[in-house]
C-alpha cells in the first residue's frame, strides 16, 4: 500500500469509531490520544485525519474511491468491521455504516460473509471460557522471578489463592496476546480484547467474584483501556508499519519482520492481570485513581519484561493460524 491508501483506511476506521453516537467521552478521548501518539508515524498525520473525520470534511465515497486495489478495499472493510465489533458487537448505526461502506467499496455481502461472521464470533466470545495455556519458560537464567505488585491481603472468607499459579496465568495471557500482536491478520488483532477480558474475569472469579462482561468492560475502561481505541492503536501501528494484511488467505509467517512491534499487548495484558489481582484480592477497595496509577506503573514494568520474553512470544506466533485463533477465542 502507498501512504494515500493508509490514510484512506485510517480515515474510514475513524469514521467507524465515531458512527456510534453512544460512545463514551473517555473512549473518544482515547481515540484522540492515539491519533496524537501516532502522529509522527510514516507519512500519515493522524491528528489531521482525526479532525477531518470529526468535522465531516472526509466523505466515505471519496475515501472508498481512492482505494483502487481490491485487496486494499477488502482490508479497509475488515478493519472497519473490527473497529465496530471491538466493544462487543455492533449497534444499528454501525451495521448501517458497514452496509454503506461495503457498497461504496464495491464488495458483495456474500464475499464478506465469512469475515463478518468470524468477527462477530470474536465479539460475542464467552467471557467464562478458559484462557489458553502457554508454557512460559524463564527467558534466561538471569531473569528474576516474576514480580508480584504489593497485594493487599484478601478479606476473610475469600478463596485461598495459589500465587505462583496466578503469576503463571497472567504471564501466559501476556505472552499469548503478545504473539497475537505480531500477527498481521485483522482478526488476530481483534482477538486480543476478549482474551484480556477473559483474564480479568478469571482472576475475579478466583477471588470469589462472579462478574459479567459489562463489569469487566467497566474495569478495563476505569484503568484506561478502551476497547475500540485499543484496536485502533494496535491495528494502526501495524498498518502504518506495513505489517497488516494477509498472504494467500492465511497468516503471514514472516514474524521476524514484525519485531518492530511496540509490545504493548504484552504489557497491557500483564498490567491488567496484576491490577485485577490487586483489586479483587483486596476486596475491591481501590479507588479509581489508585487503579489508574497502578495500571500505569505496571504497564511500564510489562514493557521492560516484554523484551526478555520476546523469543517465546515469537515462537508462539509462529505456531498460530486463523483456525487456532478462532478456536481459542471461542474457548475450544
């Protein structure tokens, strides 16, 4: 793709992010923050695209017509679908937007049905399914034991927690999502979100709390992880770096060239796990600001650890294909 293709796709994704008028202000703020954070990436000035979309200076028809290549048009549609599905499903406004976009791009409902159904399956994935296991090994003999943030003692009556097993659960989830971040297919990027939600759910349940998807979404939003904005950031980095797409209908195997990945999925998942552990282990006593501060601090810790576990992340990425990703998200 050329820079104009990337600009058009990002603009269409921003349109998809804002078509649902019910998006919370904090999610819109996250999208704006991401646009500013990626401002210097490549030849795309995202803040300008962001303003063009908000001020309605960009039209769907013009953006769609600027994408002459059929594979690029399909990628644009796939990314817009994932943006709409990232927060757990599509609203009526989002469904209408996607129908209009599909027609503007000259794509038929039939040829995109399989992708639409796969994205919907990820969006509606069961929250109570297990997080797939990854056999994590110490990166080197010099790597210290996984640090556990200062956890409050659980109140009386709460289940006894195997702390070593909890460490492993969080690390496994971080490695898996780090591997998904290295894969170029848009569905793999979308799959990170329900697996993060499933990790938080499992930690809450281990501490005696029965949660639903609404509660878990609120927890993610409280610590500062937006669902739509997180997908936009992950996919945007891949798109701008020329790493998003597919080859021969399957996942691109050249994981080595994706080493430029930011590693944010590993760090974010690692931080979500440990903050959830602190929150539910302490009887849900932490304030909103304490949750935010804890999350920000542990994200930095996760970014430092990500480099040590990169070989295992890459190894896991090489074993994944589309069918395995879909099975994991469905809990099979």
